[in-house]
């Protein structure tokens, strides 16, 4: 059995200690409560402070939980609320479109798939929850890049790989695609990431009207673009789904 890393266990215990009881604790209090030498406790606190997980009050020298923990916790809650609110609507979208549905969020300079509804047929499919997709070539990624300033910056700052001869890698051309995405309210990927595969996605907003994710369908080009153009009813279905999830998140009408 693998052994636990002692320093991480101590750091976790320290965070739990700061999360309960008094709002702020001094170095001696923390070391005593955890049975640590002051030097050891101070070293762990200093590392946690550098990472933003702990803050030190300048006047008293006491420690409290930092803003980074709040950000991580909010992200966790946002993603789980997003997925919970989207369950019914994404199931409906899969049935209406006949295609697989993906719900994605920005994560580590890419799109993290947090929910996946299989195409409603008997074909063999692989669950893609937890998979990562690129920002610059996928429909989900383009939507996030168009509406989320952080995603936009990351898409421009990271390498834009060419996956097929249709992938748009040039920064200026990519910006034009984002302008079009914002103007029409959805993004498309027609064989830009995978040969023979097309997708359509639209943005999901929260109660603050901030973009928190994207929802889209993915299927074979011959079904999604039978005449070389995206089927209008699929675009409408995706946009309706995104608006419905946004309303459930408190965004109101878009």
C-alpha cells in the first residue's frame, strides 16, 4: 500500500484547523494544536501562504484561510450546479437531435467535459466525462473563447495545433471566428478537430450573466451537415438547450 505524504497530511490538517473554531490563529496555537514544532508549522504555513491558501494578518501576525480556497470551492460548486441544472435539458437535446451531447467548462487551458449524454441509438459509445478538448478548434472551445475573457486569453497564448487541414490556427483568423460566434450566438466545428465529425455549441450563463460553460452536440458530418451546411434545427435545439440551462441557473432571458 502506498504511504501517505506526511507534509500534505499536515497541510490538510492545518487547513481544517483554520476552517473551524476561531477565525484567526497564531503560529503557537497552530503548532500546539497539531503537535508540531514551530519551525515545521511555520514552513508549511509559509508554503500555503505563497499558494494563496492561507493569509497572514499584518497587524496580529495570525493566520486565516486564503482567497484561493474560496475560488476553488466556488468553482467546484459552480461545476456541480451547472451539471445538475443541465441533466434534464441535455437528455432532451440528445433525444431531439439524435446526437451525443457534451457539457464543457474551461479548465487548464482547455475544455473539460463534465457531462456527456450518449447518442440515443444502439451504437457502441465511450463515456467522455473527464476528457479534455482544445479551445481553438472545437465548438465548445470556441464558445468559451468567445464569451469568457480568461478562455480567450488562454486560447491565444497557447499553441494552436493543426488537427486537420480545416483547423484554424492563425490568431487573426481565429479572432474573426470568435466575432462571428458572438454575433450569431453559437459556434461550429466541421472536421476541424476530427475527420468526419461535426459539432455545434452555445454558451451557458449563470445568474451574474457570466459564461460558466458551453453545451453542444457532436455527430457524423453527413448527419449534422448533410448538404454541406449545418442543419438549422440542430442549431436551434442547441441554443434552446443553452438558454434553458442558463435560465435554470438564474440568468433570465437572453
